[in-house]
């Protein structure tokens, strides 16, 4: 069975009191600096690329920290492995690898690092993955402080140079990508080499090098996993990307497709009762735009 991986934030599926909007709400862990959490959320609003789920709404000044993103029916990667009954097929892992590498390359082109990539940060949707938990490493603790035992951070996905307190850098995202792919393929972020599928083993092992200078560039990862095939103009994402060719029908196991459809139906069917005017808004649970009412629908998602 897949190993447990920490989630670096509290996450809920929530619906506005009028039933008009369904969103994914995130709030910081109790051990996370709320101010740094909000700084990272604000930065994520400007992320580009098709496989990222940036913040769309943020808490107002003076409110407890939270941000909301558009809801996409999806399963966190650890849940996907649990639903599948074990590691994902090689085809699925390869598609995830290319999609995530493409979007990390776009982030790095914006002079940003993800600094939070881990299995729990990847949501599996029917049309491809979504990257979340942007900046979780920076929000958890400041540079210069060892992060090995910080709550919410997955030690298996944390680059060694960041675990000791180093500043997050692009090659750290490459390490985290390798750990996340290893998890998808084996259920563990640091598997034995023989456990990895032969076609994925070379690139994953290079990503997991403790020496950042030995890790591959994202463009090389994409080339290796797609055979160097070109597809349109990835920079603007106005044409198909390399990942699009891998995310066609059948890229996800049938069990995951069924689970995503079930989740979507459950969220849509959740009853939302409009609050009475004389009743105050409830204070429990992360707010979405405003504090949730007693009739708001909330679903915890891990």
C-alpha cells in the first residue's frame, strides 16, 4: 500500500451560501506562519500554465488566513493510489511527469519556484494533473532553519539542500518532481531502484540526486519521456503541449475515472440551505469570500 504523505495545508471543498460557486479552500496548518502562507497565495495568483491551480480569492486583511481556488473534480495523488489499490500504471505516471515538468518549466520562466511539490500537492483530474500547495516550504519556515521535522512537509519529497534550511531553487523542484513520480510509480518517494519501472528509472534516479548539479533540466526530462517529439508552442500554451499527447482517452485507470465522477456527483448533490436573515454566519470552517453560513456545504479533502 502507498506510504502516508503529509498534506501541507488544510483543504476543503466548499460552496457559497447561495449555491452559485464551488471552490477548493485552503488554510494554513497550525504550525505554518499565516502571513507567509498568504504571501505565497498572493504570488500563486499570477502563475501560468494549464496544469496549475492558483489562488483566485484571498482572505481580507484582518481575517484568518485562507485562500480559495476554483473547484475541479480531482483526487489527491495519495488518494488516487489508494483508490487504484496500488501504484499507477506507467502510462499514467509518464503523462503526469510530462505535464508537471512542463508547468514547472513555465514557473521557472517566471523566476518562481514551486517550493512545495509533493504527492499531496498533486491533484489528479480527468483531463490531467493540477499543481497546488505552491510555496509550502517557504510558508512553513524561513530559510536558514532546518525543515526536516516541520509539520506538513513531506521529508521524502524535500530536497536535501532545503531540508537543511537552504533557499528553494528550481533544481529543488526537479528533486521534488522525481520523488513525486517515484511515489506515483511505487507508493514510496524514495524507493529502491529496482522498484521503479525500467522506462522511468533513469530519469527519476537522476532527479533524486542529492547533488543538485547532477539533476536533469526539465526540458531534458520532457524530451526523454516523449522521445523528443515536438508539439506546437508550449511557451504560450495556445497549441497542444507535449503532455496533451499523453493525456488522451485511457490515460487514467477506470477506477480513478469512476472515483472522480462520483466525487463530482456528490459535491453537486450536496444540499445547500440558504441562511435565514436573522441568523449570523457560522464561524467554523474556512470561509469562502465571507464566513460560511450554517447551510454552506463543506467537505474535507485530504
